[in-house]
C-alpha cells in the first residue's frame, strides 16, 4: 500500500505504474461479511480488481466473547463461502484440511463450530487472501461525476494506530461492511464511559474477567446469548452458596431462541425477498416482534445454566443468584467509590427498587454503525425512506440518483429492508454471491431459486420499486 505523509492524499495505483487504475470493487471494513465477499470475489472467472480496507491492525471476531466452550448458533456450513461455492479454497473444511484436523473434526461430530475456532478460521482466510489492507482508516467517500468513479480517501495507520500516510483510491463500486457497535442504554452511558466505573459492555468481557471474578457482587443485564454466556461463565467460577449475582433482563422471560427447522426458514433468501417486498410500515412493525428468532438464548445454554443452579442446591439451600426478567434500569449512579446503584422498575408489577452492585456487565447487544459521516460525500445522491434511512434495493445496493453509474452495496446495514437475516452468518455467502452477480452483470455464482419449504405470502410478491432504483444486473464495464 502506498501513501505519502502529506496534507494532500496520494492516488493509489494498484500494482504501481503511472496512471491510476480504478478498482472494480473497494470494500470498507473487513468483518466476516466483507471477508466473505473478498473470498468469493477472488474466485470470479476472469478476475476482479478489488481492495478491502480495515482500520484494525488484523482480523478479530468479537475477541471479548470468545469464552471457552462457546459455540456459534449456526452450523459450520455457514462459513464464509460454502453455501455459495462449496468448492472454494476458502471453506472451513479446507481450513481444517490445511491443519490436518479433518479427522478430529469428523469424530467430534460437532455441527456448530466453536466461536474461537470460527475466529481462527477467519484469521486464516484473512492471512492468506490477497487484496486485504489492515491498518487503513477510511475517511471519506465521494462520487466524482467527471471520472464516473467513487473516490475513497484513507489514512494509513502505524502499529500504534497513529496516522502514517494519506491515500486515495478510485473504484467503480463499493461494499460497506463496517459492522455494528456495542449498544449501551442511556441510563448507563456515563458510567460505561468512565474508566473508573465498574460498568462494561459484554464485548469487553474477557479483558475484565479476572476483575469480575474478584468482585463481591456482579450484575449481568441482558437476556440474549451473550448475557447467558457471561452469566454462566461467572456462575461456574464463583463459590457455592456465595455466588452473589443478579441477572436482569427487560424481556418477559429468559427465553430460548426459536430454533425449529421451519422457524429457521426466516433466515433464508426466500424470506429476505418476501420481507423486502412488504410495505415499509409493515416491516418496521414486524422486526421487533421477531426478537426470539435472533435474540433468544440457545436452548443448550439455558439448560446448562439451570443444571449449574440445580447442582448448587443439591445439599440444601438455594444459590445466591437472582434471575429476574421484566426489569428495566431507570437510572444508575455511583455509590462511594467502587459500587454502582441501579434504580430498577419491574414493567409488569409497576414496582421500583434499588440494587447496589460491585460490577455491571451490559449484554445489551449491538447497533448498526451510522453511515452518515462516511457517506457525507454522496448524501445528495442517496434516496431515503420516511424515517430517513437509506433505501436499499433487493440486490443490497443503496438506491442512488440515476446519474451515479456505480453502486454502493451494504452488508449488515439492511435489517430495515431485508429483515432479521441481515446479521446472520448463514446468509453471508448468499449475500456476497448476490452482490457479485449484480456487480458483474453475469452469474459467476448460480444461486437456487427456492430455499424454503415455507411460502411466506399468499401470492408471489414483486419487489417494490423505488424512485431512482436501477434495473437488475447492470453489466460491469471495465473500459
């Protein structure tokens, strides 16, 4: 990667040379979804000129939650490429083969892979796949109408995360895969932002695990999988009869995730197409009601928690662990210098109380990272819905003014248009293949027309058109 530490960015010329050669595709962010896209783009016949940029120095997938023994909630077939191209060199099985681990995996008979193993697999891909540039912060994206190209400005960072050089590259198309960020509820934001306060998001759990184990009393907030895993890990490590833990949740129950085979068909391309064709208000009303499809707890984790609590009651008495759903945190503050006081309200009883604790772990989920700052340079070209969110077509493209000949694709920023499957790893390869089929105007990755036994509507729905929406499969002009 070239760059000049000067006030003006330098043009990046792939492979060196004189005139700047634009890319066919630039990816912004290298999480699992854009890593999937990069891997499948690598296999497009004839080749694509691609570059993917990531601010972090290397690939890591939720490092703070790689608790020993935790597994993905999807099978190993939901790797980066298999459901689009099982012959790809970047499959999970080929990763195991490269380590001579196929037979151990075969005899282990584990359909879901461990979280740490998934992270290691993705790091293996990112370490071998060409065209990935870590330590590059994207500063701005603009449309250049004179050149009919997107301009992407970046800052190259050194190993300490300090600015080292500025650069600019050009591309016909962009794929945004900047992912999500930890969500902290408003009443706890000030405490979570204070380095001295014992309040942290579960995304940082492993970094603070030893301090949490030494805390006299710990409170976990959040009823999803992360909250359950943190609670179970802490519970197993605390003394019998002196657990001193609270697990609080806003939901009505510590509910298992909907994991029936027909329920899982909500994570198919068929359902994504159905959802996309629904009216905007219907989609907005539907997503919150489907929380148990993706925010519930794995049934095995629920069972493990109950088993651990039961084991601690075998000799009489109850474990000192309080599990209370239906609770919201109204306000929170510091007590003395080391404790936190939570002001709670039970939503069904209408009763309020206070809880003093030595540490709080917020397993309160993640939110899509806002794109407005990064896309300020193309804002005037973007089409938005009634709530101000970007319109996204059925091929995962931002709907832009017709004068913009290039496309901006999005990954895991389209829940409002494509439904609960947007952040699901099982749809990663399908979405990446769909993007590449759209971008090339060909079909390098043939995809099945039907993927679910469920028919989600009474009649075949056509995707609603949006003013300024492009026609499908625009051929890629390389000249």
